[in-house]
C-alpha cells in the first residue's frame, strides 16, 4: 500500500510518499505570492491550481493520504480563506479519484513526532530527521509530511519506524480517525 503525507501550505507544501518501510520519497511544491498590490482573484485561483496540480502529481497515485488538518487557532496565519479553499480543493480532488483521505491534527502530529502535543517546528524537524533516516528531510514542511505519512502507515499496518512507538505516539494515533472501511480493517 502506498501512503502519502501532505503538509499543505500556500508557499511550501511538504509531501512524503511511503512506498515501503525502507523507501520514503519526499518532495515540496512551492509557490511565490504575487508582488504586493498586484494580487487578483484570478491570480489567487491560478496559484491554488498550481499547488493542487503539484500535490496531485505526487500524492494522486497513493492508496491513502494523510493531510494535516487546518490549524484554526494560529494567530499569525494569513490567507485563512485561501488556505481553507486549497485544503478543501485538494481533499475533494483526492476523494473524487477514490483516494481515502485522513485528517491529522497538528497536535497529534507533534505528539507522534516528539511525545509533546505542543512541540515547536524545529523539534519536530530534528526528531523526524533522526527517526526517519530513510527519508530526505529538507525542512519543516517535509518533516511534517513524513510524520503524517508515518502515522497513517502505522495505522494501516505498515509502520516505517524501526521500533515500537512510545505510549505518547500511541495516544496521538488514537486521535486519528481512519475512513471506513479502512478504519474497520485496522482497528
């Protein structure tokens, strides 16, 4: 089973594709915003389409996809409307293709990576890089995508970690709801 992990962003989306426990491919989809004062409805749409095309080119062939759930409580997050639209657009495209999508909350991702549900991005990055040596982790976005892919991989019975997870990781997994019939198969 091929498992994808997505850490969605308007600027740098991290992607991870688990082909086997020993083979985790990583990628990013980047998008620059237009110069200030030149953004239009059309340019926003085209930017989201470019990101969605890049994400689908990598994750569209997966058997199941984990995607980070929107972080509604982020104070300094701009473009909330655009990020939400992009998130739903990608989920809809995957679901339309018959690819089950699993939401992973940011605190669950952090807890699975580090044992702490409020860990900073750099701690997640360092921990992911040391845990998942089979993945080329090039930054925070890719680290998050790899952790999401690792969580879903474990839930479908194909763990990519070398050792059994600590109790905190199991607690983080308990908060991830698998789509039926996969949820019934791995429960």
